[in-house]
């Protein structure tokens, strides 16, 4: 008998060893062996060998904790904690998902789930905000990409797994949760109270800007995002009553999502060429995606707007369009998540989310920990509109003895105010124009993107 291991411990070694082997068969079988018929090679057999010495140490620890810990602990909780620790120790994105968490993740990819409305990861033991999701309680409360959550209510985050922290953040709609966060540039931690809600995410929104230029915002990549983008552009062209001269594609604070959706969005703007490829250890993690559907914008200029909250699938789109010279990328360097996670369902209804590959742009750039660097940098600035009347600037008309304008205005058409008031279309146009002016006054980055794409459209017309 091994020193420090009881007879019951040896039985557990055999049980856990068998379970580990079966678990490995399930996990690997769903990704590699489904299409393999040949016998395993000696190298593959060696790769499946179990580290018995380490498993004995694990069983010894399991037995000591189960027997000696101050309070009785359920065996299931101990084993799930061990699995969770195994995965979370690999990288910030690999995780164990109990059955209820797995079901919630599936809901997330379809666009409806409960919670605060933000994409999160782990950094130095704290919850890091990758980005708040559009039109959710988190965004409305002022949560920003890069914030570090150090307390959830009265509970410190340090020492918790990402799954445990997410479970605390989820809850009954209408209930409140106070987040204590550390934010770059702030001298002291901030306390922000957020009211939980059912999060229904519409991944694609669109509106017209100026001069036949469309604006399309993708908040995250869901299963339907590719088809919704095509519909969104069609709606813009119908509203504009003509093809668009250019498009601003806004991917700011987009945390990513489904890989195939990113491929579909990229494909919508490319006639041909590589979109993205992945490399990993197993056969099915090595994939290449080529454009094939045709450019819905017919070569018209595109500006893709990104920032530090643009991650994963957003970076795939930005990288593909940048490398293929199909769009100009504006904003600030993106988050830098260049890895692919695969969901592998287990027999107990749970799943593991494990990193299986790195993805690369068409020119072979790895985005991991580097991000996509924009072609045109738009700094994060706070812009305040100045009332021009307060500047007291003197104009020609203010000078004594200035010449009068030669145009007496006799040919000017003065609309009947009553007719204009009754014209509902005119009222709608005026209201939309006011809303756009207010939006551009508040959103400096979008305003700059509009300037850039106007210059691109002009350059393209001059070439033609």
C-alpha cells in the first residue's frame, strides 16, 4: 500500500481513473474521433496514458479534505470544484459549466438570457469587464470595458471562480446588485448599483447617417447575426431609396460570440479570399474559411469602428476586412482575444468550455494578446460643444459700412408654415435630423468615422 493512502483511497483511485478515461473518451470523441476509423497510433495511445502518480496524490487530497475539513463537504461539490480548477487554471476562457450554466450559455448565443448584461472574464483573481452589452442594465449604469469588479454586493470576488461570480450576478429580474469596481483613472473604488433584468439582445441595429451613408451596429455575434446584417442593409437602402454610398460598421464594445457569425458577416463584404483560419492540436480545430457569397456593398467604402472592448469575433471581422483591404479600420486597438473555445457536452448535462485553437487573420497575424491595430486612431476624448454666440466673434456683417448682399432674396421660396406642419413626412425627417445631430455631438468617434468615410467616398468618385 502506498504511504498515506488507505484501502478506501485505492478504491477511489480506480474509480476516478476509470471516470477520467471515460471523460477523456467523451470529450475527445466529440471533436476528433467522430470521423476517424483507423486504429490509434502508438503516439496517440501514449497521449491517452494516465498520470497514475498524480492521480494518487489527487485521491489522497480528496480523502484528507473529505475527512478532515472543518465542515462536511459533499463529494459532488469537491469533484466539481476540482474539475473547475483544472480548467480555470489553463487560461481565462476555459471553464466548467454545470448543467444550469450550460443551458444559460446556449440561451446567450440565441440572444436572450437573464442577468446584468455584460461580457466578463478573469484577471488577477478579479472579474474583468470585457464590455457591457448595448441597451442592458450594465451599460445604462455606466459600466465600462476594462473595469475590474472586486466585490459583488458584500462578497469579495477574490478567491471565486468566474462561474461562481457569474452565478452571483445572475438573479431574479428587478433585484439589485451593488458592484464595487476599480477603474483606470479613478483614485478610489466606485460603487455602482445595477438592477437585474431579462436581457434580450438585438445583435444588429441600423440607421441612416448623412449623404447616403448608412450606419450598422453589431452589439454581439449570435447565430442570426449574419442574416440580420443583410436584412439591415436592405432596410437602409429601402429607407434611402437608393444604394448606399458608404457604410460605418460599428463593432465597439462587441465582446464577440459565435465564430460562424463572424465568418458570415465578413463574407457579406468580400467577393473572394480567406477570412480566417484556426490552428490547434486536434484535427477538427484546424479550419479555413473562405469568402464566397459576394459583396453586398458592391465595393462601396466601409469604415469599421473598433475600441478596447471589441473582442474575439469582432476582431475576426476587423482583421479579415483589414487584411483584404476591403475596409478602413478606425478607433483604438482591440481587446486581443485570439483563441477559439469549444463547448463539449458531458453525459451529466454539464459541459466544458475549453480553448482548442488560435485564430489568425488572412495574412497570418495572431490577434492573441495583441489585438487589431486601427488604420486611423481615434483617441478616447471628451468633447464639449461650445455655444458660438458666447464667443463674441465679429463677422463682416458686424462691421460699420459693410456692403450689403447683392441677392435681395426675391427668388427664395418661403414654405407655407401650415402646409409644412401638416406634412408628416417633413416632420419625421426634421426629427430624425435633430436626433442624428444630437448623436454625433455626443459620439465623437462616430462623428470622426463619418468624416473619414465621406473622404473615402469622395476619393472613390474622383478615381472613377
